[in-house]
């Protein structure tokens, strides 16, 4: 199982897009900063990592954590599919010989007895003696896995998004509170919040550089991503989990799975979430391999005090690409992804810090918080950004205005009550605005 569309060829296409898109280049190539005390999180306590979800994103997250801090040991792997686990294990075993990994005294120690395959693999990883769990399965599983990890007293790094419906987000917000009570750290895969250009730009915004915010816009527009064709002998569940990006119960649609990054930046700028959404979207693709997700969404989000922002995401080939975020205030405009305010580049005030990869930095920050005894908990922020995206999807699918309370308290629960490899799992119909009911 994987989380973000980084699964082998699919993941490579997304990373290549980020590297080559002119609009997104600033966000993709600008790096975050490490703590001034050194290149990696300090401390001698061993971080024993268990990875749940061994696809491309999970393998990437495990790679990143091995470069993030000293004395990190990957000791357990779990996935629904044996081939994904085996591929990840091979990669990490080879990575253990990397000079940087060895210099940090980090290790990969995953014997057969700590490799777990199946729908219950997450339970076995959590119970394997780890103290740092990486959750990188498809987002539909995130609430269940977060509940299990925190109930067992584990620190967690979770990929985004953290759910696919309001029912799941209610569970995640309860997990946030439980983690706080237990003093557990939870980091989230919203790496822009650990990237120096974004951090510095947001400091200027929150210090009043463009005055009071009066609007904003966030875009993620690119071509179609990927699908996994159904092969002979695959059950409904096997195919949909292999092809997870194209099924709403697993990914939440691309407004939730991918565009949540831009939505999170806008919420970060406003320091709150919207109260209402009115949106549109539709599907033009006809290939059933693409499940039942939409091709595009355009959402008007209303923030407190009647302030509106525009959110657009699109996956259609042959169109202009644009991955960006902007905020407008009473004193000017900030192109957040380019780190400019009124056309001028934001200058970092953190002169004594060394730059590194934000995908690594998010683990560095989390581990440092654990070792310092002041655990970070980012779960509420990412949960609210995820629900913001879900609220937009609900509006586009139904053609109705949707409030925050409606999205949070919905009866919609997309995760099947019980999963079995041989269960019947027909493809749901494509949502029809004006016909699909608001639940």
C-alpha cells in the first residue's frame, strides 16, 4: 500500500513534474533549514522505526528518516502486498550502506520475522517493539491506523491526507487529543511547513507584511496521473487497492489526496479553516481503469468575516500546469510558493541554519521534538486541511453549498465496515452534481 502517487512510475512522474513546472519550481527546489545545533536532530535515544505501507511514498519516507537524525533504526515493515514489501526491503537494505546513513550510525535491521504482509500487517508492525511509526498507506486507512498507533503509545509520522470523509476526520481529531494527553509526537507529510522559503514567507505574512488578508488562491493543475490495470485473477479489493488513486474510498479524489498541499498553505496563511464551500467539478475520462474520480474541481472557500479564496485543481492532459499559492492583503500580495511579497523576494532571517531537503527536515523536526521532551503534534492542522478539501469535494459532487459543520458531522463513511480479499466491491457511480445527495 502507498499513500501519495509516488508508487514507482507514478511517483516518478509527479516528482519530475514538480522539478520541471515553472510555476512550482520555487516550491520544489527551495529547501528547508536544519536546527542551528547541527546537521541532524541530536540525542542518543534510539528511534526504532516501523513502516506501514511499503509503496513508493512509504519507501521514500523511510529513506528520508534514515537521513534525518542520528541513531535511527528501521526494524519492521508491513504492507498488504508481499511484492511491495520485498521491493522496499531491498531498497532500504542497499541504502544502509550509504555513507551518510552509516555516518549517522543508522541501521536497517528487518529480518523476515519483522516483515508483515496482509490486511492486518499494521497491527503487527505497531506491536513489534517500535517507537516511531510511519503511516504511508492509502489515505482511507489513515484514521484506523492513527487510532491503533496512538492507542499503543507510539510516536507517529503520517503522510497526508489523514482521511477521506468527515467520519474519518472526527476520529482523527479525537486521536489528536489522545496524543496530547499521552505526550506523543505526531508529524505530518505537509512538508511545506518545514521548508525555509514557506516558513519565512509565512512569518512575514503573519507579521503584517501585506496587511489584513482579504483573499487568496491555491492551484494544483497538471496532467492525468496513473492507473493500475486489472489483471486476471485479481479480486475487487486487490485491484482497487493496487489502483487506489482512482477510488474515492481510498484516496478521497485528487482534491483531497494531492491538492490538500495547496489548501494547507492557504489555511496556514489565514491561521484558520474556511466555514463554507461552494464548488464545481466533473469527470470527462471514460476509461474504467480510472475508477470514478473527477478530472477537475473549482471551489470558492469562504473564510470567517466573509473573505473568499479560490481553489482549483485539474488532472487533464495537454493543459497548462500550475502548482501555486497566493495570498492577498490590504497592503499588497504574496506569491507564497515563489516566496515573494509585492514582487520582492523574501530574505531569510535564519542566517545560521544549513539548508536541507524538506522531506528530510519534517522527520528531523519530529525526532528532535521527541528527544527534547517537547513533542510536536501537527495532526490537527493536517486534519483541518484534509476536511477543507473534503468539504470542497462534497460541494462539487452534489452541487450544494457545504458548511464546515456539515462536512465534519456528515454521515458519509466511505471505508467498508470489514475488508476481505474475496469480497464484492463494485465501482460506485460517478457523482452527479444536482443528483448526488448531500449526506
